[in-house]
C-alpha cells in the first residue's frame, strides 16, 4: 500500500488510506448463485414477462452497499423540493445521479470501487487499468462495457468536430493531454495511459470531473454521430434548436458541452443511475423518476437497490415556499436549506413537525468568495482589479463580524478562502491576511490605486471618469440563497471608502450567460477547498485557470478549450503559476502532493486572488422523519458529490 495520513475535521478523525499505488477491489461480493431480491414493483413486471429475472439484470459482481443504519424496505415515493427550473442543480443530480468509475467512501476516507470493480496502478502512476463489472447494463438493458468508454475517448474526446480544441476535459491534465491514450484490453478492461505521472487521478474520478468517462452509451448515441450514421442530417432537420450533427449529439448526449443535467429533458437516454426520468419539468412544477430495473448495486443481504420506487421533483418559486412545504410534511428532502431558516426548522421540530435534522460538515474554506474579473472587457477595470492593493483595500473595507452576525447568525469567524485549520494544507497567513475591518487601512491601499475623488466623494479612474463596477450575483440558487443579502452589505461597505458598485441580481441562467460571454465585472461565489485535501482536488480559489475561478473568467475557458465561453489566453506569468499546480497532480504519493500544494498556497498568499468572508458555521439538513438511513453527520461539499456521499440509493421510506 502507499502512505497513509490523518485528515481531521471539526467533527471527527478520518484515516485516509492511499490507494494510488496498489490494486484495490471489494471482497465477499454476492454472486448469482446466492440469489437476489428485488422490489415488488419489478417482480410484478418479471411475472408479466416485461423484464428478465433480477439475477439476469444484475452484473456478475454487483457493487455492495452497506446501509447506514439498517436494511431498508422497498416502495414509496420520495419527494424532493428545489427552487428554479433545473432539477439537477436543485438537488436531483446529487441524489439520483453522480455515478463514476470510483466513488468516495461514505466517511470521505478515500475512494472505493463503483462502476469499476477493481483497478491496478503502475508504480510511476502513469497507467491505470480498470476492470468493469461483467454483465452490468444501461437502464434500457443493453450491456455497459469497455466499448462505451472507448466511444467516449475516441469518438467524442478525440473527435475534432465535437472537441475542436483537442482532447480537453476536466479530468485530463493540460500538459501532455494530446498524448493520453485509452486501450481496450478486453470487453471489460480498459487501460488509461498518461504522458506524465498522475497521482491524483483516482480522486479526480470520484468527483464531478469523472462524470464523462462513463456517460456515453455507444449503442444509443451512434445514431446521432456522423461517423456512424451517414443520414444524421435527417435527424438534425427533425430536431428543433440544433444546426448540425454536433449540436444534435450534444443535445441527445447531454454533453460533453451541453449541461450534463439536460438528461432530465431526454426520456429516451439510457442511464446508469438508480432512478431514471419518466416526465420532464417543462412548464410544470413537477417531474418524476422511477427506479432503474438494471441498477447494479445491492445491499449486504442481496436486495437490489434502490429501496425507493419513485422520486418526484417539485419546483418552488422561492425558498420560503419550499421551506413551508417541508415543515408541513409535503416534502421529504431539500438541498441547501437557507441559512436564515435554521431557527425556523429547529423551532418546527420542537413544535411537532414531521422532521429530523442532521448535521453536515462543510468542506468549504469560506462562506463566500468575491471575484474581481481581471479579464473584464473594460480594460481599465481589468487593470485595477489586477492590482493587489485594490483587492487588499476592498478586503479591509468589509465588516466581516457584522456579516457573520446578520447573515450567519453569529456562526463562524472572519477568514479568507483557505484550507481549514484541521487540514494538512492549512496556511495561517492565507486564512487571516487582510481580514480586519479597518476603514483607514482600506483607504490607505485604495489611495495607492485610485487616489483621486470627485466632488461626491467617489473615486475616479485615470481618465477622470467615475470609477464603478457592476457586482453580479445569482438570486435563485438553492445553495446561494444569501448572495443578494451579502452583496448588499458589501456594496454598503465599499461605498464608505469611495467605491461605487451596482448590484446586478439575476437568475442563475442569466449569470451563466454573462460569465460565458465574459460580461461579468465582479461576482460572488462559493467557498470550496477547506477540509482535508480538497484544496488539491478543487483549487479554483488558489490558482488561476480553474473552473469557477471567476477572478480570471476567460482563463478557465482558454484552458478548457470551451466553445461556449469567451476564451482569454493567460499571460506567461499566470501560465507559470498554473504550472506549479499542475506539478501537484504528478506526484505519486499524498505526502509529495501536499508538499507541492503548499507551494501553490504560498503563491496564493502573495497573489491574493479572491476575497473571502468567514469560516462556515455548523450545517444543518432537514428531512422528513419517514426517510430512513440518513447519516447523523457527513462531510458535505461539491467534491464529495454533496448528497451522493450519503448514498441516496440506500435511503428508504419507512411508511
């Protein structure tokens, strides 16, 4: 085995066993000879001749899930509430999706087999050989095997029309990506060969980044691919909103360039998920999903998962309506309950509402990050935003204790974006610099950049015109419900030091469009990268060129080769800084990765890329008391798949 290390967090200790240099596989898996049980819903279809027996629907060695608290029971309809018009980002992607080659262990102690049954890694961490589960099937009953992965690599990632900028994806390192090679060893074995050592690959696969490798059903998607269908233009002509076969393919595949969540709008697309859509949201307020009869996981007693038969996603206009529905017992689960509803929910429990509340621990390093876009189309703004003294002054102007008291109910302490104290990557300077509320210091630093003021007291640009910028924030995110409130406070603080900012509160769809067009001047986002090694796995606030590193909005688009977003090539000094992070990925051991990442964080201290607000306070997660197998606590964050690390396939309805 490789090295081990201890990762602490605010709740408990986790032993992280390094899996990178060894073969890893599960033992004591059930076999067909032992027999399996299934939901009565599916058993009835078997009896009617509509489905083959469960033993024929499962792979030879299913993935075995240990229930959190008890073996559940079959049946029921689980009701998930979200705000807005995107079921996936509203919570269903994390509850009903997110199945990659490997998965996080529920205690976040490393990766475990998932779609891949086992793997081997070369000593130089350049080659990874994955063994798939024989007999595993897509939701339409067609085998999932190595051909599906090779189709993605050869016909999507390396197809010059679908990927005109080359093989660019968020799991493939920038350096040497053209030399990456996938080899089909046999129908259930695939080898990935990288040009350089890639010591963090398994951890990358467990994240969002790993979604595409097992995302493309070849048998379904070849009909939309010009290489396989010489009459694909006929399908293009029949499909509204697409202009060519590339647009058609992305639409039907829900990727690689379309929003992955678009599969909620395509009821024909085969999936590997526990539930599959049976109706779309559209103009309705509800969409439905039903259990996947070919889902490839079982519990420790051989019961095919999931336990729950059906899922209903319910859209609400705002968080308040969703909260009321939850308290009334009309919903079973919501993602990201609003921070200012904490007292409301606890009071509701005390008042007899049919709720339980668990305590997730955020993996974030700060509650909010503030980004000044150095790629702003207004060159003068970009120049000012790129001046570190400007960012220092803007940081000193923020009354963080007041935000903590007003928005976060006194929970948390002032902090920049930085790994937590419990992380082996903790950097005290990065976490604490420029966090004091000091108007005098704020003016001192801002005077270095914008020394002149107009008669109204606001600062002036070099050309004598008033200096101002638009502060764009999303107002309909279930996980960003406090953005507008925080933004209004920030604008007030900055106003006191002569900086005029205008709030642009928009729906997330518009915010995405603005980002893709590079029309965002300044914005606010999340605070990933706190617990354990998450700063390595999601470095968006610690190094330029990462997804959602909105302080250099166009840099990420350039690195990713995005065809939807405006690309801005970084200057050489930014490329050099990014290369320091790329070296982290090459290290063969956790210790070496940590040491290299510390260099990245030292650069982040000097560069001061983004502004943070405060350390996250204790989280809370309400759920209907009829939903079983909920964890009392867990590490919650984007890297962990949010709810996915709690294994929703083993949730069950008690009634």
